[in-house]
């Protein structure tokens, strides 16, 4: 699905995805951006918020899904405000154990070399 650009998001908008990524700015400096993909009508809209120099952030980059594609339909489970709260918690906790995301079973498979 093609997304359009937008210069704002609203707290109560359905949010398909929120990411915090280190990207080059137009001035060729590495900066941390918060990237929202919201649903407006029947289209996805992308908004990028500059959070500052990437070196100020000690947490890893991350993506938080707020919805899923279900056939030809997108089911949204979260709003902009909800995903922003989750992102703030992740960033302030200085990251997380990535192995927790895949569970013990996946870790034991990789540990056994299978």
C-alpha cells in the first residue's frame, strides 16, 4: 500500500506502526527520528518527527506494530498516543532483551544449532 506524507498526527488517530530510527538528516547528520504510519480514511500516511542527535539516545532503534494486515483489510489495535507511550517506556528503560521478543523456544533452537 502506498503511503502519503503528512506534517502532523493526532493522538487519537489509528496508528499502524511507530518506529524510532537513526537516519541521516537533510544536513547529513545522524539523527533519531520517530516515524508514524497512521491510517487516514483508506490511506496510510507517514509522519517523521526529529527527536535530536542520534548520539543522545542509548536505546536501540525499534519498531512497534499497531495493527496487522488481514487479507485485504488492515486491523488497527492502537492509537498514536498508545504507541507513543509504549515507545517512551522502551526508550526510557534503556532498551530491552531482544531474546524476550522471540521466546525461550526460539532461543533454545538457535542454541542447539538447529
